C-alpha cells in the first residue's frame, strides 16, 4: 500500500477527528500540477469538475459523517513559491469540509514540535509522514507509542490555537 493509500484508509476509518500537521516549505516539487501552476494555470473555483478528485470526496464523506478534519501548516515567511501554490489551491480542501490554518514559523519558535509532519486520527492512530530532502513522500510510519501520540496531539493543538484561519491569513 502506498503512503497516500494508507492515509486514505485511515481517514475512511476515523470516527471523530483527523488532524494533519504540515511543517515543510515544499513538497513533491516535480508534481505536474505544481509545474502547471508555475506556468500560470489556475484552478477555476466555478469549474468543480476540473479540480474535484477522490481525495476531496474522501474528505467530504468523512465530514458528512461528523468527523472534524483540521489541517495546520507552519510556514516560513516570506513564503516559498510552493507554499504560495498550496495557499492558492486550498479552496478545494475548504469546500470539501476541511478547516485549514496557517502559522508563520517565527510564531512557532517556543512550541515543542515533532520532527515530522503527521496525521492523527481519533487521537489514537498516528501516521508520521517521511519525506526526502527534496520533498518526495517516502513512507508513512504507523506509531503506537502512547507518549508520542499524546505529544503529537498536544503539538497540533498548540499550533492550532496560534494559527490563522485560511480566510484571514495573508501570505507574506
């Protein structure tokens, strides 16, 4: 099973909450969609069929079941070109029912944070994302250590409290 399939499966199984912490300034820089965006292509919010994909349907389905899906992004400012791309393409996540917040990295200096991005489902299933230095998604590690799960949950909530909701964040 690929890392993405493992996250999809955990999302489909969750019952209450799905928390995602992102802390990198670039991911999968060879992504064709990112290259198209760099060349000037922009998603048309009015043309849902052009940007709706299975991942978004998965989010919409779990949100419809009452699952709270929250994503927090810690970003350097001025933001990288990739983060500008992510900011620009976040509206589909919001329309699917995710809540998204942004935390400028300079406001996170006094927070205890894990070394890697992660997903935490129902406060019980922790999937840690491992990326290469270039931002390619290598693996998802399923962590069962209760102390690591607790630490990750607390880190996410600390970030969430400080982070700025997507509709209020103005990238620097």
